[in-house]
């Protein structure tokens, strides 16, 4: 059983070696392989203080799990984050609508709004996904991230992506609330991940408020 778990972990995660651009502290970090493999450009990995050293910073990882660059940040990350694109060496594929969307300044504004919702007490993480389960942005814990991507993949295969919302309650009473949204011609899913203390009704209110705030960016 232990060997099976190790095999599954190796398939789900790979290791990158990062170097803090401020203090040069080094550390190996495990990151989900799915996020790196799906990206058409670089993947931005935002690393919170305490994960490597006392500093928050961003690293830009290519499809071979090699770090291609770093960026110091003014904002202090509280969670490890992943999103497609980033860095001066990132080449935008002009014909790819999703990649073009994640390169827009408005996409970064959406990410800022999602960061503002995560508080470590009630809302434990957030994410933006394509309708077929690709990760555009995530601050979700790894186990939750795998569960939600699998759920989107299954729904896409069964042609269920026309559904407007999705609510899941986990065995530990944590909740996942998701809503599909159309923004600048791109359809994607917003996800909020809640602690056990949050009822699904309250989670739905948070989600509706999030959708309204993001829609305002379009106007």
C-alpha cells in the first residue's frame, strides 16, 4: 500500500529547485505535474514566505520542470499559487484564446480579487479553471486541486459543462462552490474552497459576490 502511494505521488508531483532572488536560499519543492504539463508557455509559481525562506517571490517554470527566472514581489503570498504564463521569456501563442486571456492585465485583476477572498479561516483557497479542467490559476491545496480538476474533466467528458454552478461537500465537511462565467469571450469556472464552518448557503453568497465583482471589471 505504501509503495502504491509513493508511485501515485510520483505521478502527481515533480520536484523543482528554487533559489530565492533576495537571499539566495535554495530548496526543492514538489509541484503538481498536471499544471506544468498543461501549460503552453511557462507556469508562474508564486511561493509564499516560509516555504523556502522568509521572502515571498515568483518563479517561472518550463515544461521540463526547469526554473527559467525569478521575480521579487511587493505582495506577500500566503499560499502557493500556480497560473499559466509569466516572465519575459514567455511566448504568447497568439492563436490560443486561453493563453491570450491569461496574459491580459484584467486576468491579473481577477487573481487579485481571488487573493482578497482567501483568509485561512473560512475561505481556504480559490481557483480559475477552463471548462475541461485545465488550471488557469489556483491557490487550492494539492489534494483539493486534484479532486476539482478530475471533477471538471468528468463533467466535460459527459457534456455537463452547460451547468451553471457546482457544489461539493467533502467527507471532512469542507465545501467547494463553483460557478461558470463568461468574461471577455472566454468561458471559465471560478472555484472557492471553504472550511467546515461554512454552510453551502453562505458559500453560495460568497460565490455570487465574487462573480459580481469580476463582472464589474468588464464594464
